[in-house]
C-alpha cells in the first residue's frame, strides 16, 4: 500500500543510549502515532509525529520498514 497525505502510521524513534555511559544497553524502540504530511517521488514520507504527553514534531523523509525499526515507520497492525 502506498502512503498518502493524511494517513495515520506508526513512527519508531531512534534508539538511544544513556548519555555518558557507552556500556549501557540501548533503550527500547518506542512507537508513536504519526500523520503523513508529505510524500516524495521516491516514496519517503514527511511525518508529524505525535508522542504521548509531549509536543508534536516533524520527521523529514522517514523510511518504511516491515517491522518496527528505529528511525522508520510502519503501518499500524490490523486487529
């Protein structure tokens, strides 16, 4: 399915480590709701990311992934 402007997707922010401690494990990948606000000719999309209890922010040209992967977006699962 091709993403179009206005569709809701899931965005998975980058995994981070605890600052100043390179020996810690990466923090878990989170899932945020996001709205598609633009689509490039190459299929990459611009998202308005809606994190819970935080200000929305834009992610420019996020890439699609079949499974949740840091820095990528996925379609929401169907129930």
